[in-house]
């Protein structure tokens, strides 16, 4: 009998007549029977390297931004900023302020149409912004809330790419501005 020792595991081999060896002993985790199975014991000792089953892509690397889509989004965000400025300028005129907010909603619908050409987080942010406006009247949008929305749209206008961090920061900014993005729609 021959004793082939590796670290803390002991495997004993016995020669056979036809040249094959019989392995006896082995590890407690059953490596002699199923060497490809990764167990807690082999992971903790570093005996095996974990291999990913498939290559994982980051969600934010899903698409290359086409220049015309980038330009369209920039124009739409610029339109939203102009309409929010109009809403702020006409804080005393209910009709003009309401029209400006309605035009922001319409522009968000246009942004929703181009979401398939953008990263997934872009669609999530646009969807969240549409939900902010859904079921709310002009009375719900105080001057402070419009300033908060303007800040968010300005940020989206300046940045051509929306990743998870930016989406989270926008959500926090809206919540801090008094806009409940998690409210249930009626």
C-alpha cells in the first residue's frame, strides 16, 4: 500500500493486476467520489476556486448609447427643465402652472418611448418619475417639490448615463424633497 498525503487529507492507493489503482480513504466531504462538487470545507480551505457558471455582465453595461438617442434624451430633459421653470415662474397662476406640469408629464411619456434604447436603470428612473406625477394634481406640487424635481431633471440632463448609484441617489433626493416615490397608486 502506498500513502499519498495532501495537506490534511490522506488517500491510500492499492495497486491492481491490470495497472489501475483502487483509492481508499479520502476526505470527509466526498472528494474521492465527486471531485467536482464544491463543499463548504473545500471553499473555506481554499482548495477549490469557484468558477462562475456564465459570465455575468453588469446591468449598467447593457447598451452603447447611440448619439441620436443621447441627443433626444438631452432635448427631452431640457424641455422638462423649461416647463418646470415655467411652473416656478407662474406660481400664482393655477392654469399656467398646471399646463407646465402637464407638459412635463407628456415629455416623460416621450422619454419612456426611448427607454428600450437606453440602459435598464434609465427606464427605472423614468418609470419612477412618471409614478410621481400619476394621480396627483397641481396642488400636490409645492414650490419646494418643483425645485426638487428640477434638480433631478437637471442631473439627468447633465449625465448621459444612468447607473444603479445614480438611480439610488435620485430616489433619495426625491424622498428628501418630500416626494413619496413609494406611494401606492390609486
